[in-house]
């Protein structure tokens, strides 16, 4: 496994797991229109993860396929961030998780569009259109619920309290992120835009600014710095991921190599 | 849910209500109904495609995008709250539409067109 493969798998895993979480809403959305909206987003994310997995599989070679990478790895091999594996909870938790992740993805893909790696740049460009809408949609909801009724506001506050601790990890570079983003430097190139990957710590400031903006409009307060959970990117997950994979991978595990 | 929508028909709109329908028994948690119009291509007109529920216009447009344009049906969306749409009363169909049925001379089909004129 090269750092590049790890990096791609990290991008793929985060989108796959959030796609799976959002898909859990299918048929259970608060109203029909939002049921369709959240599952549309789920499918967007699934499409993104497929692009990343296919690219990773082509680099790994041998028998690797997008399916083997998604269905036949264990939770210690998954490199998704902890945020995306958190339970759906109520609608407030789901849309806040989406908002945190989409803003992060938006900033990441804007930079990744300039990646030295053409394939990653192409995936970023294609995904960015979808992500821009996810940001718009989830921002609207954060504002709507935060600045809504007493009930919706208290649920948003609870969601912020529960999820904030998983936001720090987004901007803490894992070993492979660091290697992919500094590769260019070692080859004597200077601009970060010409590296393969992005050092996520460079996204933090803008992310905080955007979050603070939306929170202000939503009359929510940004939590003071507090303890941040990390580990997901290096394969150390919360207990939830095991359950997600059990469901996600059930068919391939129970009936290996089955086809339609 | 026990929603009664009282529609005012054309010519029968009380001034003070400015044409809005009275929706009674509408609880706070029920979102109003919106009609959705989609333009499928540049240059074509917006066509009515259906309706949906949303709390406000912004949400209605986003919902319309998610519900009605997921298979590339459109390039532009209009939404209008259903209560602002006024309709003719189906009971009046006889007096409104039938008088036109025996007036074929209103169709421009009684002219002899020169062969040179195409596309008429």
C-alpha cells in the first residue's frame, strides 16, 4: 500500500460510510420530499466513493475491484473519519453531520481540483457540483432548525454538542495525507496546489469561518475548543463502524462472489 | 389531518383576502402545498409537473429540484403556493367552453394559402 492508495481509500471510505448512513433514512424521512433529498445525497456520495474505489483498485492491481475494497475489508482497514459513522439520531443530527462533512468536502475538492494527480483532480471536479448543492441544502436546514422553534433549536444544540467532538479529526493530517501533500515539496516543487493530496489542516480556518457564519444565522453558538476524538483515518473507529459494515457487507460475506 | 381548502373561483375573489384560499384546520406542523413548474429545455415554456409540501419558497424550490429533476427533467424551476392558483369551476364548463364548439370559423382554416407558404 502506497500513501497514495491509502489516501484514495480514505476519501472513498468517508463517502461510502456517509452514503450508507444517509441511505438508512430511505423510506423513513420526516416527509416524502426530504426522504428523497437525503437519499439523493446518499447516491451522490456513493457515486463519489465508487470513483475513488475504482481508481484505488486500478492502482492496487491484482484482483482488487471496487467491490472487494468496499465489501471485503474489515473495520481496522477502513480509513473514514469518525464523523461520518456517527448514528443518524434525529433529523437535526443527520443534517448537522451532513453540513460539517459537506463544507469540509467542498473546501477539500476545491483544492483537489488542482491536484497533480489528474484522476483525483477529475473526480474532485465532478463531485464538486454535487457537494456545492449538499452544502447549500444542509446549510438551509441548519439555519431553519437552529433559528426555528424552541423544540428544533434544542435539538440542534444537542446535535452540536454530540458531533462537535468529531470535527477536529477532519483537519488533523493522517500519515498518508501528510505524505501525499508534501510529496511535491520533496521533489522540489513549491506550490501546494501542485501536490497530489491536500494537507487538511490548511482547510480548518475557512471551515471554521463558514461554520461560524451559518451558526450565527442559525442563532447557534460555536462550541469553545474542547476535546476532539481522532483515530478513524488510521483505522481506529468508534463502535458504530462495525455495525455499519456488518449490514453493508452482509451479502458478500454470507454469499461470497454472488452475482445477480 | 383534516385540511379543507376553499378555493375562490375567477370573478369571485373577496378583496380583503387578496385571492388567497382559506385553509382551515391547518396545524402549525403542516407545510403548505406548492405547485411545481419545470422548463425542460432552454426556449421551451414551463410546464406543470406536480405538487409538493414545503415550509417556504426556498425549501419548495429545493424540494422540487430533488423530487422532480433527478432524472434530468429540467433547467429551470418555478414554484407557486397552491392557494394562489385560481381555477375555473368544473360545473361551469358548459357555459364557459361549449359555446365555442360550433364556431369553426374562428379557426384560420378558411384561407387558400399559396403553395410557397410553408410551415403554417
